[in-house]
C-alpha cells in the first residue's frame, strides 16, 4: 500500500513540481487524480502545499509508463504492485509492445547479430531511457516467462544474456567519464551474494550509475560476504549495492544481508535491489531497499542532489 506519509520527515518528501519533473506528469494532472480517484493522497504542509513520499513517486512513474503504453487512467489508477508493473510492460490488446515483440522474434530465431543491431539502433535513435526501460528490462522479463513456459531453449536464453551483457558494457563505456577525479562517495560497489548467478541486474544498475556520472565498481556475481567487506573497507564512503533476483530472495538471503550489514563500516550505505529484495518494513535494519531501477534513480537524485540523467544539460 502507498504510505500516507503522515509520520515522515518533510525533508524526505517531494514537492509536486519535483514529482512532475521525475514522472513527466503535469502537476495539474496529479491534482485532478487526487480529487477524482483519491490517489495519490498528498501530505499537506501547514502552508497547504502538497508533498509526496518516495513510494508515491515510484507509483506515479509506473502509472505514467502504463498510460504511455495506452492503458486507460480509470484502470491504471486503481492498480498497485505487480498488476501495475505488468501494464508498464504490455500494451492493451497485445502481450508485448511492438519493439519487445520484434526483439523476442530475434531471440527465438537465435539471431544475436540482429538483436544487438536493433538494440544499438534503439540506443542511438531513442536514447538510454527508452532502451533500458522499454526494451531491455521488458525483454529480460519476457525471456524469463518464455523460459518458464518452455518456449525457449537454454541456448537461446544464454545467447540473449551474452548479447545483453556485451551491449550493456558497451553502452556504459560510451557514457563513463574517464578524465575526472572520482570522489570516494561517487563510487558504487556492485555485487551479488554467494550462490546468486544472475548478473544482468548488476549490469543495468552499473549503466544507470554511469548515466548519473558516478563510477560503478563491479565485483561481479557470487561473492562471499568477507570479499565484499574487504573491498568496501578500503572505501567506506562508497555505497555497496547488492542485486537479489527472485530466485534467491528470502529469509536465508536476509541472514546473509544482516551479516554483511554487521561487518561493513557503520557509515557505509548498503543498498539492496532486484525483484528478490524486500520492502523496508520487513527487511534488515539500516539497509536501503530499492527493488526497482526507478527507485534507484530517485535515490541517486536525492542522495547526490541531481536531476534525472536525461534532463541534465
Ligand atoms: C538469464 C537468467 C539466468 C542465467 C543468468 C546468467 C547471468 N550471467 O546473469 C542463468 C542461466 C545462470 C540462470 C540460472 C538460474 N535461474 Co534464471 N533467469 C534468468 C533471467 C532470464 C534473467 C536474469 C536476471 O539477470 N534477472 C535479474 C534482473 C535483471 O531482474 P530483476 O531481479 O527483476 O531486477 C530488476 C530490478 O529489480 C533491477 N535490479 C536488479 N538488481 C538490482 C540491484 C539494485 C541495487 C537495484 C537498485 C535494482 C536492481 O533491475 C531489474 C530491471 O528492472 C530471469 C528472468 C527474470 N525475470 O529475471 C530468470 C530467473 C530469475 N531465473 C530463474 C531460475 C529458477 C533460475 C535457476 C534456479 C534455474 C535452475 N534450475 O538452475 C538458476 C539459479 C542460478 C543461481 N544460483 O543464481 C527464475 C526465478 C524464479 C523464482 N521465483 O525462483 C527466473 C525468474 C525465470 C523464471 N521465470 O522462472 N538464470
């Protein structure tokens, strides 16, 4: 459920202008929805100004994506969580958006060359945001579904992973700054925990971190806690971000996250993301849970005091 925000520190809330800037929705639309649908219910300051929680901003961004896919506000505004997420990835009346459908045909045809070319074309012509959020992420999720339903061979799935890893690294190479001094707090250490072999989440996060002109330090997948701690202790002001897939989220992983939290320097920020990450209220203390890339973006915007990467000059 969306938090009412009543007990929140006003400093951690967003103004309607900031919400509009991050979601692309006009403040007028947001006010009309509150009146008409009762959502998002803003926190009112003594001055009468509206403020929104991070959770509400993420919800509004999902709403904006679903609307951009052609779904009706009356339907979209009633939804939350997984149901809403599905509409951000699918167009009405069809299972997939045309671009993802086309990319899936290439996966089925084991045509890595066309797949890579199409994604590069998307990156050059339609930009980083469309490529990440409208092509790569829905493609990964559709491949997961197809694999589960036995519509895809192991080789086809592996081939896609290889293509995406190469591309995401290549895109990152294009946006990474090479000629400036990187402050310790501007680095983000990225890893998955022991037993977790899903690495595309890390690549996506690394690309997003680079788009925000920060430096991802990739330790890769399947790392024991003491290895992550050893690297982090050298640079305690760099946040540590861990990707947890649905395959590995759960109480056993929570215990590993607790021990990682205990062993890291107390000042080191620990970010846990990926669809296996839990929500803050049920999770480990002193850990920032950011299950989606949209939440990572908001975190970076508030942490580093910067605007969305595609609105910077
Ligand atoms: C490719 C793939 C593999 C490859 C991975 C290769 C590689 N080098 O990465 C291989 C073949 C190794 C593999 C193995 C397995 N896989 Co697999 N795999 C996938 C697939 C298709 C993509 C994986 C991936 O990287 N996802 C991770 C990211 C990209 O997705 P995400 O968790 O939703 O994260 C999103 C955000 O949360 C965010 N994010 C991710 N990390 C982070 C971190 C931070 C800090 C932040 C802020 C955000 C963030 O980015 C993503 C984009 O929105 C998924 C399908 C899917 N839907 O994910 C299945 C999937 C994850 N695999 C699955 C399974 C079952 C397995 C195996 C158990 C299969 C087996 N029987 O061996 C093993 C387990 C391996 C292990 N020990 O980890 C299931 C899990 C289902 C479940 N609920 O348990 C899935 C969902 C497929 C399915 N539909 O059944 N897999």
